[in-house]
C-alpha cells in the first residue's frame, strides 16, 4: 500500500512539474532612434547655386562644385554633383535616371515625385527607393539651360531598410528641403 501511495504521489508530482511552459529567451530589441528637429541654414558658396542645409550636417566641397553632406551620427552622406548644361541636357537626364534605376534589383519600389518651381526655374525629380537598396533617396534638379545637380544618399551600414528607416526618413526630408530651397545664381 505504501508503495502504491508513493507511486501515485510521484506520478502527480511529475505531471504537475512537467506541464510548465518552456522558458524562451527574449527576442533581440532594437534601439529607438530619435533625432532632433532639423534646423536649416543658408549654404552660400562660390558655385552657381545656393540651398538650405541642416545645421547638424557637415558640408565639404570640391573645386568642381560637388559636395558631400555628412551626417556623422547616422553614418550617412549625401553626395551632390553639379554639371553645367551645354547642349547635353538629354544625356544628363538619362544618366541621372539610369543611376536611380540601377537599384531596381534590390529595391521593392521606386517612387517618383516630380518637382516644378517655375518662379526659381528649378525642375527635377525626387526618387524614393524602398527596400534594401544601397541608396534610399535620390534627386536631380535643373533649370534646363545652364545648371544640373544630382543628389543621392548612402549609409555606411548594411542596407537593412527596417533598421535604418528612422535615419532614412530624416535624411529624405533634408534632401527634399535642399531641393525645394535650391536657387540658381
């Protein structure tokens, strides 16, 4: 009888302790990336254009009026390239569009947003590249007769769209502001 009671108590203990949920490790969390509200300042230079840039960015120029706009905290750089127009507007437009659509292999979607400002004589296209492409935003702007600028942003990190989305949104807004404040001299 004692043996039966011990066996019954043992079975009950095994049943009670063996029915617990498995302990699972917590999933990895991601940092929340909050950036300060952008403060824009006029960027004046000796080149045939001006624009407003984020005061948190570092701007470095070259003698050919090309610029790099670096965001050290986000590990990103906007590359601006200036070219004078001299009966080659079709080729410049083709090259700018080709540069964007080279990312179609990795991109989930490419959204084109035309930009027209007849008062300042600035016409262009802003591209938002969604997905794990090397660049997430690009643009070109021109007055169609004398000036042509292209801009693209690159991150110094593996292009994992979900992880860098807050930074891409922040810099995309800066690029759009740059394009909208562009003035020819």
